[in-house]
C-alpha cells in the first residue's frame, strides 16, 4: 500500500544513500556505502565559498572488507565534499575497525572508536545503519543459503517478522526448523 497523498509542500533537502555488497574473488566481501546531501537552495559557506543549489553538502563513501564471519579485514572512508575543509581529516579512524566483528556489540565498539569528536556523525550513521545492514544481507544471505542446504538452522530464522520460526516462510523454506504455533 502506498503512502497517503501529501499536503502541498516545498522540497528542501535530499539525502541519498547507496549501499552495495560484493563477493571478491579472494573469498572476502566488500561492502560499499555512499551518502550525498543536497539542498534545493544556495547558501553561504565560508570554507567552500558558498554551496550552490544541488551541489553536494556532504558526499562521503565507506568501504569495509569482511571475511565470512563478518570480521573486518579492511576499512576506509573518504569525504569528497563536506561543509568544512577539515571534514575528511577523520577518515583514518575507520582503519581502527580492522579486527572487529559486525554482530552483537558492534554499535558499542563503533561508538567507543568514533563517537563525538573522534568521528563524523554522517559517516558513523552510514556505517551503523545502511552499511551494516547491507553487510548482513550480503554475507549472511550467502551463508544462510548454505546452512539451509547442509541441515544447519539458518541464522535468518527469527530475525524478523517474515522469518518467524513459527511462520509460513520458515515452514515452507526450512520445514525441518519450523516451530509449531501454540
């Protein structure tokens, strides 16, 4: 069902986020995310001598390389556009994620390394939200397909409403792991 028809309004801001997951030939996984913010109006900016309507205020990218267990093998970030010339200076902090695992405790680890002045709000939000979800959807989906075939309980079971262990999807796709409703 679509959203309801909106009230009359003026478009002010756009944030575009794009995430992509890749299986590398060496068996590792690259997860890339980008974020771009634009305004529909021009405005003053001291560091960039103004920002024109449609010109990116933020244009940022992250790539993390993971192994099969979602352990970070490499991490890098780049700020192609930011409101201040020093915005890109924080990019090296992402290398501190090497050796950490996306899973339980991930948010706490990321916060300990790059919260507040130790990081960039936009890059950190991109990492914790869309990029992490894309990593799970990329790597775990491949692992779940194998787990379903090898008799092991797929990790995706009970991860959301659609994959409820007592629901119709699990009953159809993995009947041996389905729970009966009480």
